């Protein structure tokens, strides 16, 4: 399974869009990009996933570059409750091995 | 309610005393996995199971065992716990196909080995 690279930390002003980047330059054609977040020490929570098209749901938008080597998670109007660690992973249909990395610690400030 | 249930939530034990952390899911998921989380190291996969009787090592399997005798349960076994296994543990499950298979995580088990 491909590995991902994310910045260690980011800040965002409350009410502004938070754009969290993820690099997955070794991604394979059948691997999906998934985003999760973890608030304090709770179990991680699923946010969104995609293969090559951009995706949007009630929580966020996912923008995947055309070459699929990187993606950006967008929280359109960040709130204080969005302060969390955000993990980007890739996953395929065959493999069960998942590599989470350290994620990005997002701090939303008033 | 769809959920992954881990027990216990907190556990304090002594070196060498065998213990089991249970994980159960009610979503009929084929895939289940265990992770440990330590400060500064993120989530690291211990073991995973693609289906009943099929298990495989993740990145940090040393010192752990698992079994998958039935679909809903995936216990994590520490035969002889050591202090370096003090950690926060998470179990997760999902369907087998990546295209529509978000992981569902349990609430975690905080283990302290003295």
C-alpha cells in the first residue's frame, strides 16, 4: 500500500476554509484516498473518500489532482469543533495493510 | 446502532500477565483490524483480518496475537505483556471493498502495563 505525507500541523481561523494537503505520489490506479479525523483520544471518524473525481459531502470536500499524486481536504467553514488530527490514507481492494502516519494536527482559532 | 465495541475501556495490568482485549462489530463487516497509538507516532496497525480465519500482520505485530473465529469478533491477545505495550488501542472494521468501505472505529482501550 502506498504511503502518504502530510504536514505536521496547521492553523485556521474560525469561519475560514481549512485546506489540508496530502501527498500520495506512489498511489496505484486502484487505490482510494480516505480521510479520517481524530478528536482528542477518541476513535477516528470517517470524513470522505474518493478515487479520482472530486467528492463532496456534508462534512467536507475532497479534491484529487489529475495525476492522483496528491489531494486536498477542504473544510469550507471551519469551527472550533474541527480542531483535530486529520489522517489521509490510501486503500485498495486487495490489501488489508493500512498506513496512517502521524496526520495533520489542525488548530482552529477564534 | 452500527458500532464497534471494545472492552475494556481502561486496563491496568502487570508484566507477564496474559490479557485479552475484545472487539465486536454488528455490521457484518468482513474486514477488521487493530491499531496502537503512541504520542508522536500516530496510528500503527498491529494485525488485520480480511475475513473469518484469515489474519495477517500489520506494521507492529510483535508481542500480539489475534484470532478470527467468527465474523463479528476480533480479539487482541497479549500473551506476556511488557511495559512497552502501554498504549491506546483501537479496533476498526469495514466492508471488504475499498470503493465503499469506510473504517468504523471503536472508542479505544487504554492499556497500562507496570
